C-alpha cells in the first residue's frame, strides 16, 4: 500500500484539539479558557487596517501578481529593520518575503534537502517543522534538550551524518518559550559552519524577546549567509495572521533555489499583506513596543502565579515570548489529561506528546500554555482551575 506524503505525518495538533471542543457546551460560570494556539486573535490596529483598505481601493497592483520573492520595497524595509535590530548590514537581496513563516521553513528545506536527507531539530519541537520534514521526505533527527529546555551543541555534533543538511532552532522557542543565549546560538552556528551544513534560525517571536538589543551577533559575520537561514513572521508583530506574511534571509544563491519553490506553490506573497507589513515597519514601532510590554507582563504574571501550581506538584520548565512549558504531577499521560481538562476544567491546552517523538516519556508529562490571548485576570482563572483539579 502506498504511503502518501500526507499519510507520512500526523494531524496538526491545532486541528485535532479543536475537535475536542467543537461539540462541547461549557457551563456559563466556567467558559472555555483556550491556551492552545500561539497566535493573536485580535485584528490589526485600526490605522493599519485603514492603510490596507486604502490600498485595496486605490492601488491596482494590490490585486495583481507581484515578484515571487516579494515586493522590493518591503524587502528593502525589512533588511533595514533587521540591520538596525542586529546592528549589522543586511541587504535587500538577502531577504525574501514568503506566505507566512511556515512557508519560509518549507522553502528553506526544499532548497536544502533531497529524499532521505536529515535535519536535526530539538525536542520538544515545533510541530509544523516536524510535519513539513515528514511531508518532504526528509528525516527529522530529534535532539534532546537539557533541564532548562536548551539543546546541547555536543549532542547535536554526535547526530551529524553525511546526510545531515541543517540544524533548525527556534528562539524564543516554540513550544517552550526559552530564549537561547547568544553564545549558544553562536556555538550552533559554528558547528553548522564547520560541517558545511545550514543553521535554520526561526525567530518568529523576536519582537517579544525579553532581552534588549540584538539576541545574537551572527549577522556580524561577513559571510553569515553561507551558513545561516533566518526566518521571521509578521503575523505576531502586526496581528497579520490571516494575511500570511513571513520572511527568509540568506544568500542570494539560496534564494535562487527558494524562488523555484515559491513560484510553484503560491507564485507571490499576498499583496495586501505585504502592504500591511511595510506600513507596520514604517509606522508601528511604538505600537509593537506596547504589545511587547503586555506580553512581558503576562510572562511576569505566570512567574508570580506559578507557586500555586508548584504547591500541587506542577513544574515550570520554560517561560518566554508566547509560551509557558510545564510538567504535570498526575499518573496519566498528557494526552488523556488534556481531554480531561476540557471536560473537567473547561481548559484547552496542548499536551507534550504533540511536541515530542512517539513514545517519548517526557512528553507524557508536559503541556504547552500559549498565553498570547489571555491577560492577567484570565491567567489567574486558569491557574485556579488547574490548582483545583481533582484527578
């Protein structure tokens, strides 16, 4: 029997978890608390929506095909923004715009890997990265993390074979929230460069990093683009999730290969989304700073509230950006417990089994809490419900 590409991977955890709640009626005094998805549910700020509306009405090009690698003005603006953020020169021809950051990852893999090649990814992993590797016929090689949810360079070095094409990191991390220290990122970059493979660095959540300034110095290397493939998303910064605008930065030679993939899949990124992203870069710096401050306050709230769960046996494993990653104390697997939480506590959050290889005992004890759409008051209610579970 033929195993299709889609048959080679699992159902998206977001899709699966939505099925758990679609026919459930929650008590009026205990509405659903949904901390399953790491995406803002509010629309973009009104001035940005007005700019998009004006473009839709008055810019004919907003409705036409554009360049495969993205509009030149947005590529130049993002290169400038990145140059300022990382205090290093980044050129527009080293930047491409994609239809979301997931597509940026897919395009990078398409340009790197052939059938049966390998990519090393830390566990717990970002599930869409694992899904795409499965779909593309690329072997995902799990890299275990330490007690602080950080991957170890020496462990990665031991996994490199003649089929390894890349190491893929996410920082701030999804699902764990952990911000990888600059020296750790540098060590992985040096490892990749020494072995002639790529370092794919997904910084989708960089706008919500708690650290000030550049989180690493890789762009300061004159030949950074020979090793580094940098991924970014406009979805989180400007609430453009539905418009699918992401980005990829690497060498022009790699972008030549990426262009083939993008032209085959979407032809060009969404025009209105690109117009919105450009307007955001040019006008929303202070607004994004306010969004960051709110996310950091929610992060602080979790740290303040967590002792109430700790007293019940829970452990906080990672915290940052949009995520807290926790360990539960119960004598049951996290998938079974996740479904119990829907019924018994009106809480939807994703179990660690959705971020780890099948049979991984650590995943059976873990959960991701995505707090992008839950404020301090909501977090207090969430922690009360978790602390008062009777299992």
